[in-house]
């Protein structure tokens, strides 16, 4: 017997309060469901609330059924959703912009500093018996990179890229950016950034930070040829989407010392990490936690609820993508 109330299928446990009046909330687990279980879970739903690892393709749309009105992604990126298929069926897709900006920018800078100053390796050494046995370090040990006055290249001049660039002002960095079109917010004070082509920026940059969406054009954007353009003292950071970087090429460059180091919060075949990256001391790896600060994750929950409420009420949702 069909539910008298519309069903909102929330694929993962979310922080904060999931509140959608007059709807039946179907709550998923903390961890990802197997695909067949996910397809059963979304059957009969009017709205899906999905996490980035849930693939919402034609199969999933069919499984949800003809009553599906919207997909509210708990993320800013929507590469896990078949947008053309949703558009064809009149299914609204929303995301959670802004709420992820500050947390992801903070993590980006944590990775920049961690790689530049060898923090993970230094932490491991400080916890080891070797530190006490060797005694105080000498002036040439654990020497890292300075950032003051260096050049930061932002690949993808959106909200997160701008927030990362703004944080660089504390180090007096020069900012370059790549984008399909000009962004005045980057070029005016206080950033006074310069728009460049990717190859030019890679040659000049001391820190390269990726913030573009995953598209057919950006998949594999950074590979062996691009890494060869970078300085041997350069740092590469990716807190956007894993497939933008070819991990096999990156691991080879790191092993050979062609670049100083890398910080990755996302992976090409997430959650699988390229085996050659795991043992590298000049690479910091985090498990896709860019927006994982309590305040911002709760904001994201509030946003998906607001989007879902609007879709069910047949009014324009605040964060519509499709």
C-alpha cells in the first residue's frame, strides 16, 4: 500500500536535524549501502537526499519510480548524478553551495602547510623511539618550504578557489588563476590576481590548488605532461575531485622528486588509493573530509532539507542545479 505521505529517502546518516514536515523520512546508514540495497532503499521516493558516492543514474531513477520529483545532493559537486537523465524526466537536482566553502578552504590550507613543512613525517618521527635515541635534531633536518611571497595557482575560480586564494594573503602570496572566463572578484583588490592559461600557471606556481568541477574536460587534467611543467619545489593540492589528477603519473613524479609534494583529499578511484601513493612520505592523504567541520556539515543538512521541502511544495528550491 503506498505511503500517505511523500517519502524522502536520505541515503546516509546526516549531522544535525533532518526535518521535512508532512514527509516520511527514510533514513540510511552511516556507511555506503551496496548497490542493490540502495536501489531497494530509494523505491517509491518522492525526493532523494544523496551523498557524493551514491550514483544516481538511469537505473537509480527507474528504481525510485515515476513519483520521483527531486534529488538533493549533499555536496556542491553533482558529478555523481546523471543530470541529462534528470532533465529529461523533469526531476529537479539541487546541491549545497557555500556551506562547503570555508571547511574545504581550511583543509586545503592544512594540506598546503602540512606538505610544505613535512608535518606528517615529522609527527611520526616525534612519536618514534628514534627521536629520543638520536637526540635533538640538527639544523639541516626536516627542513621544509617557505610560502611567504610565493605564487599560488588556483585551478577553478569558484567559491572555494576564491576562499583559498583569500587565505593566501596572510603569506603575501601572488595569486594566479585559470578559468573559462574572467573573474573580477579575483582580479580586484585585495587579491589582484592574474588570469593565466594552465601551462603558464603550472610553470610559475609554487603551490597549485585544484578547485574545478569534474567534467569531461577536466578529467585527467593533471597528468605527466602537466607535472613536468611544475617546479621541483612545487606543491600540488587536490580537494576537488579525484579523477582530475592521474594518480599513476603523480606518484611517479613524487617518487622521482620532480615536484616537492602533494596533498590529496580525493582520489581517482575513491575510496581506493593508488598503491604507489600510500608509502610516499612527500604526499599527505585525507579521506575526502574537505567539508567535514561540524558547523558546515550541519549547514549542509539544513540546505538539503530546505531544498527537499521546496520540491515537495512545488516551489523553486534555493539551490537548483537542474
